[in-house]
C-alpha cells in the first residue's frame, strides 16, 4: 500500500490542481511584473500584461526564460524579494558554463522540504527510517535538498555528503541506514566499494534509494537494485526551478510525479517553441508558481522528456514525466546521427558490462569518430586475448545496431576509469575544443 505525504494534493482531481495552479500563477505573474525589471521588460516587449493571464491556460502567452537570462542577471537580478528576505543561496555546479544562483526565502525552503518529503515518502520513508544523504552538501542543491525532506518527515537524517566512499560503507553498516540518497553513479560506486571491502547487501540495512541529479537508465536501476538489495527510485530537479523534488517516482517506477501545486510543466517543440500535447516527446519547461525569492517563469530546461496524465497505480493524480534521457546539449551528433549517452549505457549494461564507461568523441580528417571505453569485470579480464577481441566485436555490433552509427570499442581493465562521487562525466568531446 502506497503512503502519501499530502494526499489532499497528491490525489487531487485535475480540476482541483488546475484551480490551485491558476490562482498561484496569477499571483506570481503580477508579483514578478511589479518587482523584477527583467520580467517587466520582457513581458512589455512581448505585449503581455499581467491581466492577460487569467488562468493557467494562458501560460503560453508568457515569454520563455533561458539559462542565458540567469547569466545576464547574475547573481541576484531575477530575485523577486528584497535580499533581506532571502535566507539561503544555492548555485548550480556549472557543468555547462558559468554558475547560476538561486535564492530561497524561509517559505521557499519550507515548500522545498515538503516536495522532498513527498519524494521520500513515495520511496517508503517514514519517521522510523534512517536517511543517509550522500549527495554533496554545499552550493549544490542535492545534499541540503534531500536533507530537508528527511527532516520534514522526522526520519533520522544523516548528512554524510559525498566522497570518502569507504566511510560511506562503514556508516551504512554501523548506523543501519535504510534509505540512501545520492546520484545513481555514486550509488554504483558505493556498491562497488561495499563488495570490494568484503561485504554484500546482506551486511547493510538499506531498503530503498532515491537517486537523481543525472540521467540514468532502467538497466542501471536493475544493477543498483540487485547489488544493494533495494528498490531504486528516481528524483528530478534543477537549481533554476528549486533543486531535487520537482518530481519524484512512486512504486510503479514508470516516471516521476510532478509537484504540480508548485510547478506548472509544459512540453514544447524546442525548435519552434510550440506547446505539445501530453504523451509527446519534447523539451520540458517549468514555471514556479509558489516561490517567493526566485520564481522563474517558463524556464527552458533543455531536458527532453514526455508528460503523461494516464492513471497511475499508486493513486497519485499528479502528472508524470518520463526519465529525461538527457539534455539537448548532452546529445551527441555523430556523423549526422543523434546519440544520447543513455542509449550507450543501455547497450553496455544489456551486454553484461559495468556502468563504468567513457565516450570519446573526436573529429579526424573531417569525420566524427566515437570510441566507447568500458571496464570489464575481473572475471571477464581473465579471458584470452581472442575472447576479448570477440567481445569487442560483439559490443561494437550491438552499439551499431541500436545507435545506427558505428563506434570503436575499447575494453579496459577493472578500475581504470575514474569514479565520480557526484554527477558522472561520461563524455569527452574533443570536437568542442576544435570549434
Ligand atoms: P547543473 O546544471 O550544474 O548540472 P543542477 O543540479 O541544477 O546543476 O542540474 C539539473 C539537471 O540535472 C537537470 O536539468 C537535468 O538535466 C539533470 N537531472 C536532474 N535530475 C535528473 C534525473 N532524475 N534524471 C535525469 N536527469 C536529471
Ligand atoms: Zn504513481
């Protein structure tokens, strides 16, 4: 039986959600128009006045916001409250350029904790649980975000932060952590160190994991679940919109419920900006409707996904988004073919390899080249040279058939690729250095 943190919202009717969204959107639009010159100018330019937004259905009339807008107004230009009301700052790690800054009032932190409490509750967390947070603490939203959710539920929350993996294992064992929160790639690494240290899933008490902040495949989910003896749930968010907890997975594990009382989601055609119907793939766009300090409107996430309102077996009525398969800027174009790193991950895990891999892209004689390096397990490592060559060939064929473009394969010995404790870096695109 699934537990809800706030059934009155999580199982509300579509009409009830629409009413909440309209009321909050109107208030937010009016507030930013009055308080943030950036939005006022942008709306004036687009010929939209706050009065033109009469319900959430009018959202499409508002101009989009982009990451570049955050950079242009860095650090506080988009804040809608005086700085004295801001009680916390976070910044994105800046994986794709200059860092961006987000501010939170006391109420914003409160709502964030509520969103993360819903996520943890959906993963089975109660007051009885021990929540081990191995997302990084600091400016990154992962650590303090998950922490806020654990505290809100009243679970024993352990702020381990990321890194020192041996110690993570000791803490899991000694403290009896029951829920692990970290990036999926770090969960894999923790599992690896657990087994390297001579333990197995039977030596720890974990029952669930809440993993996000980076794309990961269902194949990877199965490996993590198996290694750690848990059920692994996805959680999504971004600094610009709030942090983790914008959406979260339930027991059905087929997508993440969006906290629609706080965020309105749209899917658009990234090339034309046209709003697309449900169940169609496109770029996810979020509007914050309850945030005080940093309520971003129609933010272009560049994350590619699908929204669905089909009935979910957990009973929640909140719309669901599929696992984003990556950002448009993570997509590689190899000799004209679009390739997402997550597709490569699917093939590798399906073929029995580890999730320790690296994709090297280059341009040689005006032609794109792609090399997939993946570690083999110690058992595979003892194979003969002939067997290894056969393996490489088989993997290259599997990649070619799924991606539609050929890649060179290189099998590496165990432990030759650096492990990450946060967001994993899977792609080295040397073409970017040439451009
Ligand atoms: P940065 O932009 O510096 O990476 P953020 O932590 O704000 O910092 O990153 C948010 C981004 O991380 C999202 O836009 C999305 O691309 C990715 N992300 C977050 N959670 C997930 C998830 N569960 N699945 C796939 N991608 C995710
Ligand atoms: Zn559900």
